[in-house]
C-alpha cells in the first residue's frame, strides 16, 4: 500500500470534498451548527431517504438539492457522485439518522473517494450506539460494536452462529435491533451466551426514551409482557469467565490452519470459518479467503 496524505482544508486538489454529516437520532436539537452550515453550503446532498432528509432540511430552512444514495443503488450512484466530486462539486452524505457508514450506507463511497484522492471530511455528531453505551451502566471500554445481527427468519441459524462467534469476547458488545425482531434475538442470546447482564435502550433522545436493565432472563420476561415499540440498542455485558473458551481460534496457527481447525473441530462451512478467522485476526474476509484458497 502506498502512503497517502490528504489534507482536509488546504485545497491541494481541484476535486470537491465529500462531507460525512451525522443527523439527529430523534431529537432535532442534537443537530450541530456546523452540520447545518455544511448542509446549507454544499452543492448536493446524497441522502439515504430523500423524503426523511427533506423534513430535516425544511426544519432548518436548507434548500440544497438532494440525490438518493442507499444500499440498493450504491453501485449505480458511486461513479456518478465521484464524477461530480472530480469536477469540484462538494457533496454531503447523510443517512436517515446518526452517523453515515455505521449500519448505514457510506463506506463504499468513502473507500472510492480515498482511492481517487478526493478529500473526505467527517463531522462529529449523534450516534445511537455510543449514546446508549455511556448510559448503560456496563463497562464502557473496551467495547465491540456489532450493529445488526442477521435479520431474516431463514437466517436464525446464522444469527446463532454469529452469537457463538462473539461468545468469547470480554468487551461490552453493542447491537442494534428492530422492535419486531427483539424477542427472537433475546431468546437466541440467552440460549447461546447464557444469562448475562444486558441493557435495552429504546427511543433514544425522544420523549419516550427508556432503559431496561437486568439480565437476559429478566429482559426477556419484560419483552414478553410489554408492548414493544421503537428502535432498540442492546448493550450486552462481555464474557468475564476467566476460563478459555473452547471455540476460540488458536492464534499460534497460520491463517490457513486456523480456518481448517474451525472447519474440522466445529463443523463450520468454509465461508463461516473464513469470516470468523478474519474477525479474530483483524483481517479482511477477502484476505483470509485468498490465503486459504492459495490465491494471489
């Protein structure tokens, strides 16, 4: 990899700038003055849902033109956005709520801009995971952000496998979950991880903000007897059992040997084993795939 240094504000190139602008996760008062200023000054806003973003723009009297940019049109939109940036146009990218790229669109656009020497400027702002973490009462650092577990009913076995992969983590873990999937996810967590401490955080920054603290059995009972509304952040206690987990990857083996060990000892499919080894070693899945299959 060739060293790259791009200054955000020195104007070293004729390219435009991609601004990553966080938006409120509920309370419009959390919109920063700088975010309002940037959205008003850029030439174009790439929005996950232009209808939602228009409500935000109307609230702050911002008239900047929008273009849709979401998970279903990423491949189509990125070349067009990069082409505009190369002509000197400044673009702000926003998701429906919170930080772009965090369980929302954005990463692929950032990656492409970096390759094309286009400045990428992030703005600080609202994030549901960190907001929930600091109020949870669980150990705030180190933490592991996961986001959404596999979501479809047909992927329940995959969800359990992902939870199994996370079982040995000693860090506090942050998940996102929708209300209609909450009960099933809690059930799988209890089944796979045991009765750990957990905090359910819902409707953050809104009028009905609520924290449900207890262990997995207690919050499951709450979920089974309450009306489930609002988007949830689940803050899960880490594994504080000092005994080494049997399913932990043996780190003194080569990458290829680690993959083979998981396939043989835990009957994982090759792609599942490759994904776990990549996660344990801080590598990209493609790197592990190439090493395992002896690809250049």
